[in-house]
C-alpha cells in the first residue's frame, strides 16, 4: 500500500502521525479563504503554497501513493502478463480541467498500467467503492493484480461549497463529539490487490464489499442509517462474516450533525446491542475528510494500526453527542486491540454508501461463493435526439443516416410520466430519469414496488458533470462571490449527482455506483451491473445506464442523452440474455471480445450482429455503428448500443449480438443472445472470491 | 407591527377558552396528542386506468414518487374547493385521503369528471380501518418507539405500510403529524400499546375542535370550515395546490380568474376580542371585507380569524380594522404560532430531556 | 388610505416582488411570480422548499437585503412564508438595501 496525506508523504509519515496522535489540520495557505470563516484543513505538506493546478496535484498525489504501493507489493519484480495489471481510482471531477477518467488515464500511463483503468466517482465513498471494483476484477479473472485507491485535492470550490452547506467545523473535526462539523483534507491512498494464490506476504485480505443508496436527499444522509446498514450487511454477506464476528469499525465519521447519528443508528441496526461494545473510530480527526481519497486512506490507517495490534483512535473527542458510539476509541494514541474482522464504511452526497470487510492476510475465512445467476435484459429505454421511442431508434440505426443534431428531443421528454417535474432537474438528471423510467416501463414496472427497492440497484457510466450544472455554479460565483456560492449548485458538482437524484425519485436503494472509462462508460456500467447481478445475492434488479450531456454550442458529431437497461435474473419473452462480457485494457479489444464470447460459449461466427467499434475483430453478418447516426459520446453512445442490440434481438430473427465500446481507459465487450426457451445459463469463468491486499 | 388602539371596553365579549379545549391544544403544541378521526374518507383506486383517472381530476401535475403524497384539492366547475385531497402513489394504485366529501360523493365526483372511473376498483377503507391522528413536537419519538426507528426517516408527505397499519406523515397542525390507519381487527390492541407507550409522553386525546384550532393557527386550509365559503383557491392563497398548466374540473374558471386579476384575498387577522363568522370589517370607515371564520387561539390567547379583504388592504401590519361587533383587529403574517416542532430535532432531542432545552416561545414573532 | 400606510403597503409589495424573484430565479422554482401566495408555507407544505433552498434564501437575504447572517437564530422561525420574510427584512435588513429596487 501507499499513501500521501496531510501528515506527509508515505506510509511512515502516516503511521508516525497516527502513533503520536498528531493531526495534520492546519490553516489553509494555498488559496484565499477570505469571506469564509477561518477553517483548518488537511493539506499535504510540501504543497501548502503550491501553484500547480488541481489536476496536476491530483495526479501527483495519486502517483506518489501508487508508486509506493507498487514498490511495497514488490510488483515491479513480478512478471505480470500484458494487460493483467489494472487500475481502479476513485476521484472527483470537481473543477478540474480534465475529466475524471483522464486523470486516471494519466496516472495509468505514467505507471505503465496496460490493463483496464477504471474511474469511480461517487464523491466521499469513491475509493472504498474502487477497492470493491478492484476485487471484482480479480474475482472475475479480468486481472491478476489491481492498483486500487483514490486521490483528491482540496480546491477553493470544494472548500466554499462545504462551507455553503454549513458543515465545516470552526475547530478540528471531532467525530461524534463537539463541536459538530467536518474538516476537509486531501491526498491519495492506494493498495495493490492480488488474488490469493502464491503471493508474497500480503498485509490483509479484502473479504468483501457492499454498496447501497439512501435514495433520501441530495446532500443529507438518511437519518435512520438504513442505507449504511444495507451496505454493511451486503459487505458482510459477501465476506461470509456474521456481524457478531466483527471486532472493529472504521466509520465514515465526518463529524457533521447529519452523518454521525445516522451512522451510529446504522451500526446499531447491523450489530445490535453489541455495537455498544465495539470500538468505532473515525480517522477524519487525523487526516481531515480526504473526499474521494478518504476510503482508501482510512483503510490504510486501519491496516497500519492492525499490523501493530492496534485500532486507530478518534482524535479531538471530548464528550459524546446524542447518538454517538459508546466506544469511539476516544484517546490520543491508537489503542491495543486485536480482532479478527474489521469493517470500514464511507458515505457520500447522493446517498452512495460503501463498506468493506477485511481480515488478516492468513485468515482462512471462506467468503461467500460467487454465484452464477443468469442475467437478462428485462427492459430498455433511451432518450436522445431520436426521442424516446425504441422503434424510432432502430429505424434510425437501420438507415444509418446521421441526425442533424445530437441534442435530446426535449418534447419527447416532457411527454413522459415522470415522478418529478423534469423542468426542476438539471439536464443530466432529467435524461437519466427519463431513460430509467422508460426502461422500467419497458420491463413492465411503472414503479419499483416497495419490497423490491432495497434490492434494486443502479450503476451509471458518466464521464462529466452536467455542463449546465457547472455553468450554474460559475454564475453563482460570479454574481455573489465564492463565499456565497449556491449550495444547491454545489450539490450537483459530484459525478454521481444525476444517479443520486434518479435513485431518490425512483426509490432505488440497492447497490449504486458511478463509473467512467471515458469512451465506453455506458457499456462498462452495464457489464459491471451484470457482473453484480450474476455473482451476488443482494440484488434482484440492476439498472445500468450511460449518460452524456452536451454543453451549449458543442461540436457537430457529438450526441447527448441517456440509455438505460433493467437487468434481472428472471427470463421472459422479449428478454435477451446477457450471455457474456469481457473487460480489458485500452487497445486490447480483441481480448475483451474473446473473453465475452468464451463466457457466452459462442464463436465469432455465431454473432449475427455487431454494434459499436469492432476494433480489429471482423464480424459476420451485420454491423451497426451508433456513432455514425447519433454522434460520438462517451457514456450515452455505448449504452445506446446495448439498448439497440436488445431491441434488435427482440424483433428477431438475429440470435446473437456483440456490442463493443472502449477508448483510452479500457475496452468492453458484451454478448447478448435472443430469448429462447430451454437455454441453460452458462457459468462465468472466475477463480473464486478471495483476494489479497497489499 | 403591533395592533394599535385596541379599545378594551368594546361591546364584543372578551374571549374565554374552554379549559378542556385549551389543554388539548397545549398537548398538541408541547407534547403529543392522539385523535380518533371520522372526518377523513380514505379510498384505494386500482386498475390500469388509475393514473389517467386521477390525472383527470387532480389540479396539480402528477409528479409524485412511490410512497409519497401530493397535497391538493378537488374543485367544482366554478373552481370552488369541494375537498382537501392527499393523493398517495403506491405502485399502480392511488390512495385518496379526502376531507370534505364522503365516499359516495367522491365516487360520484370521479365518475362525473373522469372517463374510465367506472372501470376502476374503488375500495372504501373506512369499514375496514380506524383512523387515529397523532400530532405534536414529539409525535415522531412516540411513534418510533411504537413502530421502530425507520419512522424517523419517513419524510414529510411520505407513507408506508406495516403489519396492521398504514402510516402517513402529514398533519395539519404545524407540528409533527402522523395519520395512522389501523386495521380494525388489531386496532384495539394497537391503541392500547399506543396509550401505554404514550404515558411517558403525557399522551392524551385531542378533539377535532382542537385540531381545527391548531390548523387555523398554522394557516392550514380547512375544507369543512372556510372550504365551505365558496372562495376560489386564488382568494384562499392556495395556488400552490393547483397548476395552470393542465386541465381539470375548474381549470378554465381558474385561468379566467387569474387573468382578470383577483380583487380580494383571504388573510389572517388577530384580535384581542371575539370576532364572529361573517362579521363585516371596515378600515378608516370604509368597508374592506368580512370575517370568514373566527376562532379563539388557545396558544396565543387571542382571537384569530380568516378574513376576506379587498386586495389593497390585504397586507400584514394593516390595522386597526373595525369589526361590526366592536372588536378591533389587525392583519398578521401567517402562520401565527412559532411551532415547537421547528426546533425539535429527532437527531438531537428527546421528550425525556426536554427540560434541558430552551426553545423559543410559541408566540414569539419576528418584526 | 392614509399616505404613510400606502407607502408601507407599497414597500411590502416591492419586497414581495423581489422575494418572489429570488424564489423563481435563484431557487428555480417552476412557477410564475404571481402564483407564489404571500402566506403560503415555504418549507414542508406549500412550496415544499428544502434545506438547500433555505441556505440559498439566507444568502439572498444577506446579499440583497443586508440582513446580517448572525441573525440566523431568528431565521428558522421567520422563514415560514413570504409575508414573514418581508416582516423579517423590514425589521432586520439594511434600510438602504431594503429600499433599493
């Protein structure tokens, strides 16, 4: 593992701060905090007055931590096959010049990672989520080793935004105590994850992870904590660990009056009365809230302590607030405490919760077996320049005649029966909601029934923040100044904001995530959702979508809109089966394709229809290119390709379709087979679930 | 602005509240009270055409998530409110909680205005359910001890079903309010448990009259009282409950009224003396309107009234208005009470520790 | 009506118009200004604004009307309706900014 944070560069600096109980929170000097009451923050030493751009800082932090992790794992010395090392990075797009996935790509290129480079951007739970995705890549056989973690930078916008929300503490973050409020931080944390068999001594085992969505509010968490509880239970279930066996909890513990009590309620729900005897600490008093890097840094803190038989302390705790853990490890130094299993939780704007379960490297715990459930496309929907009608979509593709404009047909949107006034949503949220509503309706569900909501998740492939949202916040800063920027506009400045809104309006409380691989993000989201549904038991339905919103006056040849598929394990008429999928590094499309075909037990010659960029692979009978008709797009186009394939197969007589998409981050291929009676589901290849962390 | 020159020896009687009513209102305002209700009709509409039927009569656009309620009205062709309606979306069904029309009248209304209403399944919930309303700044705490902590996350205008009950978070008093619809079979034992757990909360009963006083104090429209006065939603300041973007019974008339511009507005009056329904009001000798509905405000100790005034006079601070019976009144901003529930935070407070808190006074006013 | 009363009423109407503009423009509330009744509840019931909208309103009160944010203790009880906001602005706003258009 490797880290860089407000305590300094490297694991050693982090450990020394932890051991001494010395936090890294200092007055901010890198930018002006004029107009904002003085707040302390966890700025990385050596960069207190840096004039580098936030992009440069983010990449620098990520490289620092990733290189240390790589060296720590002895990865340089191993001969991994080409494309077998992946990168999963949690980060925030914030007000960077580059898109989030471009940051990841830069890091990946500089580290020589030629496997898939995946970006996760769910704000404060990004890196926790990233570790989980990394685990999935190993378990499904896509990679042999994954560099996973997160990196984030404290920018003036982040600072002003949190201030506008009224959640910054006037002193130092005192989780579960007084005064309430959080301190922001920055940095990066990375771990190297490898499959268990035959590696040098690992530092720990990542047994499982869980995700959930509060579906409650854009910035406030569900006060009952039931969202966090769901994520925790899902993680424990995957790890095969009972709540009674957990010995330590590293909480999200931001210190805010909304988060802390909700989180404690979650722990009481999951652990019952036993929660009162569990050490529960928050590392944010030490590191500040490192945002997208928080999860990874907090896990590393936990592991550094664990190796010395300790649990991290909660700094600055004086007396407990109402609804605080009974044992918040309120002391200056870490406490001696041995345990078998630990959990780490993080929560984010938009209600995205993530939890991890870890154990000692040599622990013999058997995680829950990977399932091999069949995955079907129960419904599809897309909103774009063609409107919202599937028939229209196919007709256009068939004609391969380019549309004059790639802009969404807003009239079509206004005719849909949505659960909220579409005019009150930003375009990204509006398109996503429309596509999801269409897909659910296509699946025969006007609404997700109450009892299914905890088990309905959504994964979205989104590459940029809504341009209208960015314009909105810039306008508010121009008109009123940074100290008075619009809190509402700020709440849209996370990549998972549209998905959070959508989940809230549709009541989707299952696993949620926003991912990006640049071009092909929509398809990647679908593959990820399919993987989840196939291998785990905690979801019944997964919505998967790709989204793009164009800024005003954009280049001809680009497209905007959203396309969504509802995935289910239940077969049915008109439900093509997601027979196989493959993910590989950039410029390695043939590998992704052969993996997808192998999973589907098909040959290339079986494919009737190819949609998307086929790369070096030549297909048989029919080929469609949505980009030629609708224009290029990163999230929307590739998801649209899958929607089109599903519709085509439904119409018949084509039996198998191959959809591909990819770019400079990763390549993704998916095989769809027409619904047919008597088709037996094919088990996906995988090497089991165990996975070692370094 | 305060009431000026109120003459103490006017002919209008000084108001004295019934102590029982005052106690009930105090309970609603300071702890929690329960009310057994019969004034609300509850109906479930199901069938494939339910959305279209509801859409045809609902004055608001049907943007409502599953498990959420939409608070609106049912209007007649002349755009006068017939009923207060809370529409609850549940899958493909709708639950209608209606005050002002009974079940048969509601059925007739739907049949008159929505083609396809006849094909729907229309289930009256009253025969099979009892309605208990729980209101007060600590109602959430009592209910969460009874029903479980999930209750705390129930947002305003959210609802859910549990074993033997349905819980709707709405309330028309300005305090935390929950409408419980209990299946008759288990209602008695539910209420027994409610009363038992409620002992810790000084739970007591509150009559419909007490609920009505609280509604007036908080400027909640009462379909059974001012709703009968034949006023339009524009006059009643209920435009938030209707939309000018769609068609429904009364929409044409409403658009007309909006175009021609309203000339009167219902406002909140306060007076130290009693006011009577229908009493005429003058300002500086000129008639400017009349009292629609007046009520003693137990919380404030004065009289509150809804009065229909000509627009130039319909502004807080305007006073004194002379009532025909001799009382003097002034227009005030709504609502008239600084509800305790604004300050009670389920994440921080508890009824048991309420003495340790210092909350602003219920009658504290700004300006 | 006496002229000073007329002035008071006019001033209230001006402030009402400015507050309505805040709701429509800053909060992007999907209604026309005249649909926003002065006594209708702002939060929960009525307009159904949420906590993020509340933050916006507080900021607008400061920037447009010179209400000092240290008065926030009073705000929760004052932000019940547009009429109450007008009362608050009249009693705690900076008179020059309140009078300006």
